[in-house]
């Protein structure tokens, strides 16, 4: 995106929640030159500058823009599924002001040129900031290391073979040695392929019932355990992508307690859906209301619920929510995985894995807040400060600084300092949302090319009203009034 | 009440074997047996009784489904199921068209959904579908106005096999309620076992599943039916047991059902050897002696004689394997009749 100088903007009268600054108060925010120029109570606000737009946020929540550590923009190579332009449009609509793009494109982002191409597409048509992630291995084949030095020069924020685990333990060790050398974070999709081969859902009583080969929780946990051991061996920064089992949470908890440099993320769908969702749209929803569709019957083997790692059990969901509350899980990331209709409208075993998640993230996560399972401040922290810290954009308050410093050695020059928080001088990346507004998910209204959602017909409570990146309003709901 | 009009035009109406249909099935598809009620299962059985009478006639033809088109769409090799459906449809005077995946546009890369839509657009009334992947019939049902009959989908279900098995037991033993059925062999990969547990337990039978540890769904072994929350989807009927000990499984069984063991299971590391399987899990006369006197022996076929079942047992007087095949046609006639023509 082009960060052209924007007119001054005042976001007025909202409840500003910024975990990075420890803030939860009614305040006005004055934005000038794309940065936060002033923040404080309405009464004390300096007079509005000339040509200033005012965004009326009364009754709404204002927070730093969400940062998605894990999303698939599909460009280059799979433009029929998503592009940088459409994916970032969806991000803006979902309240995300920065997204990290996974490298499983075609060609794979395993060298500087592909990263340059994505950054060119970003300059030409992205609505929000895009931070590329380079692959760990060439073509994500798990055989040879990617051009790691060149990827860093090109600006990648992390390395990952997401979509594929790094099956070869020795290669992962070497990748971590490189990672430790540069201080770069390695993001692992934890799945032992010999245990998950041919599997399409969680292994358990339900997969046995449906006659579908399942992935046991152990397929994830075996690699989580292996990678923790390798992180200890190499001193590398390990980030566990989309944690989905209670067992993984326990492994990460123990590793953190030992001081191993491991962090973790969880997706909105693993926090709000169970494997039962495969049985149809009324099943497997935790705290989400489904409005009966009048058209057509509901059938099981619903491919919109096919995702990797798979939706798990209630016990796993409860452990994941608890891990957000007690800090074992650092980040909520969408794993936005858009697919075309043909990729999903087929036999369950043939269907592509993935959920188009950017536009439903906030609404589904707010069910955790409304049901009292997760404080709003923690939810916002996991979407803002958490990922910002892992990207090296912010270090938390002084008391935590020692820890934060050891966690973060590398920060890509593409990542502006102090995103993920709203302090004077930080980039004016923010989201305005209505925590109580109800809306019904209609994939036909998605701006993402990926209409693949397990939430079609669900009534969510919590909707993004406006998204601002570097002072520019990149998304605005019809109801938003500006002067 | 609608009279079962099998007899019009062709044969004398013989009142002592005619039946009446005062209930209809709730679904126009037969995708699985787990949602069928006792009444619906009884309806299949009583209709099959009438069909069996038709098959015993010299002229095995009734006009019931004249003008209806039944397509058998098979993505997996099959002899008995496909032929059985075809005979059933032909006896009922339906027009039949057989499509096997190797001869259709499937080999040209047409998607399954497109194939279903294309066949439907030609105005067929029923698609009998065999597919190697679980759930394919559910996908088909979303894209067609025709009735879908699941003739086997992956490891998931084989409803007409379960119906004909239950029908055969009911015929041989006079009841299903209260009997013990031991199903032995490769439970994990068996759509026959998965459908039989529902049909049999709905009719009041107790089912015991037995096989080597690698061929039993591990999660079912530990499934505590009593802790399933009210309203949770029941993934295994409450009166089904998983038992690794073959002797205990066979003890006092009224029915012993052996399942086909595919040789690939050994190759993929699930079994130490075929010899090991034969030694510890083959249904032999000695093992059968654990079951009740006059227990019947079943097998969905095709049989690997000398592997999952000893030839002595397969060809013994206890064996009803051929009767299962015979009843298959009656049951499939009943299914076609009830889905396409029957009911008020």
C-alpha cells in the first residue's frame, strides 16, 4: 500500500483499549501524518486541525489494529483463491491492519525474488500492511534449506514451511541453527506426516463413526515435543503455529517454565468449534448461535469444517481458552486459508484443508468474551500486543523488558516500530468495533475470494466498524458516521 | 393405507401373502442406517417378505417401477452388490443403467459433483452409488433431485448389507431382540460393521466387535457411552461392545459374523503376518464351539476361505452365507420400492 500523507483524523469518544499501554478508558485520538499525535479525554483535546475528519466512535471500542501472524494470501500462484489485494481487503474488513503472509505460494517464497514480488503486489494494491514469511526449505519440500540470508535481506519476518511440517528432524535442527544465528523466529506447523498420512479430521470416536481416517492428537504433540527439544538444543526462537490440542498446551507450558524460547498461537476456529462441526452447520458450535437455513437440507461430511490441524474436542477447546487466559498461548492468528468452490465442493477426503477466517475472526472470538470465558482486554492483547512483540515491533512494559529483549533479537525493517499499540508517535493503525452488534455470517458478502467458512448462517455478536492504517480509513461500515 | 400394488396386471393377487403399507420412510434417500427407526426397519423387512414371494415365482417380474430409471454408479469394483441391485430393479420393471467409473467420463477428470448433476439432469429417479470415499453419498444428495441409495461408501456405511444381514438373522432365528451378534475381523476399515451396529442394536440385538488391536477403532474401545452428554451425537450405539479377546466375544453368541481381511492390511504394517491373523482370529470349528449351539455364521463376502474363516465353517450347516446373498435381492427390491414407489 502507498502511505500517502493523509488528512488529520480524530477518532472521537470511543472506549480505547490498548493492552500495550495498559489503557482502557474513554478517549479521543488525534492522528496526524499517519501517526498518533495525541490521545486523551475529549474535554482536554486540542482544537481539531484544518480539514480534519472526525470518526464518531461513541459506544464503540477502539483498539490498536489487529496483527495476523498467520494468513495465506495465495499470491503468486493461486490467484483464483485469493490475491494480495483481495486478502488484505478481507483483512481490513476484519479489523486487521497487518498480516503476515505464509510462503506456500507457487513459486514458494524460498528466495528473495518471490518476496520482492509479493512486496510489489503489496505496494500496488494492498489495503493493509503485508509482512512476508519465508519458507524454511526450498519449495517447502523439507529437503534443503531455503536461501535464508537472502530472505532476511528481502525483509521476511519469520521462516515457516506452513502447510507442511518439517518432517526431517535434522533439517529442522539446521534451520533452527540458522534461525538462532540471525535471531529469526521459526514458525512450525506441527504434524508428524507418518501419523497423519491420508487423514482428514481429528482422530477419535467421531472419525471412527464416520469412517474417515483421523489425525491423532499425538501427530501434533510429537512434533511440538521434538521442536521444543531442538529449540533447547539450538537456542532458536520457536513459534508453534495453530496449537489445537490440550497435550500441546501442556508441552508448551512446561517448555516456557524451563525458559526455552517458545511461543504459540491459536486460531479463532480452534477456540470456538469442535470436530462435531463436520456433522453439519448446527453441530460443534461453542457459544455460537446458528440460524436455521430455509434452503436445502443439512448434511454431514461438511467440508467447510475440514481444516489442518483439525477441529478437536471440547476438552481441547477448553484447554486452549485456558491457555490464552494464563499466558501459555501468546497470540491469536487466523490461519486464513481461502479456497475456491471446487476445492471444497467435493468428496470430504479430497477437499482442501482450510477456513477463510479474516472476516469472521472478531465476531467468533467475541463469543468467548460475551460468555465470560475471556476478558476483552486479553482478547485484544492476543490480537495486537502479542503478535507485535513477536515481530519485534514493541517491547512490553519496563518490568517485562528483560524477557522481551531475550525473546526478540530480529525485527524486519518492513515492520514499523510500535505497531500493536496506540502511544504518541506510534503508527496510526487502529480498529473501531462494536462489541455488541449482531450480524449473520453470509459468505456471499465476504470480500475475500475464499467463501469457505463453517460459520455461514451463524449469528455473531461483535463487528468491525472501521479500520485505519497509517491514518487512512481503509475500511468503514455503512453505519459509521464521519464529519 | 395404500395397498402394495405388486400384483396388478401380471399375477393373481394372493391375499395371504400381500401386505399393507401404512407408513412411509422419512427420507427419500438411504444414506446410512443410524437414523432408521425400529418401525422403518420393520417396514423394510415386511416389504422384503413380499418381495421374496415375488422372487419365488416362475415369472419373476412385476410392473411396480415401470417407467422409473435407476442408475447404478459404481466407483469401486463390485459384483454382488451391483448385480443384486440390477436384478432387484429389473424384477420391479425399472429401467436400469450401469455406470462403472472406468468407463465413464470420470476418467476424463469430471468431478463427482458434475457427474451427479449430469446424470440427474437426464431425469433419473434413483442413483445407486458405490464410492471409495466416506460421505460421497451425502455430497451426491445435495446435488440431485433423485433418490440416493448408498451401496457402500469407503469405510463408512453399507446400509443394504446391514438390512439384509438383519433380515437374514430375523428369518433364521425368528427374532433380533435380545440376541448376541459377534462381528469379528477388520472392524476399522469395515463399512459392513459400521452399518450393522446401528441396524442390529436398533432392533434390540447386542453387538460385540472383535479383532486385532490395530483393526479396531481405538477411540471406540475407550468410549464411555455413559459419559456422553445429553444431546451429544451418539457415535456408537449404547449396547455395542468392543472386545479384543475372541473367546469372550464368541461366548454365547447367537450369530458370528466374519469380515473379509484384505491382504494390504498386512503390507501396511497393521498385522505381523497373515499367519498370525489366521492363528488368532480365524473362525474355526473349535472357536465356533464357544458360541451357542445352533448359532449361525455369516459373512458379507467375498470370502477369503482359510483366512478369516475356515472352509469347514464357511461350508457348514451353520453357515447362512448364500442365504445372505439371496436375501440381498429381496431387501434391495424393498429399498427401491419404498424409496421410489411405496408409501401412502
